[in-house]
C-alpha cells in the first residue's frame, strides 16, 4: 500500500510556488520539498491543517491511497 502526495497538483491549481507555500505554512522549504516529492514517512496533522488552509483544500485533495 502507498500514500501518494498530490501537493504539486494542488499548488499548480492554486498557482502557488513551493517557497510561497512554505512561508504561509511556516515550515522549511526542504521539508516541504520532501513532502511534495513523496519522500516523507509521516506528516503532522498541524502541518496538514496549515497546508489545507493555505491551499484552501481538503486533506483528500492532497493525500491519496494507491495500491502497489
């Protein structure tokens, strides 16, 4: 099983850059990049909440379950 992070899709829909999102969310560019590139092993709910607020979306718009 795999969780797919569609952060880049939502950022493109909102026309928001990675650095702009990192500033709004309050996390480092490096950590946001790890999340965006599906390299993260976990995400805090507070971070997910901040991303959803910044992108005006739901968690399901960002995270997707896919079978291997």
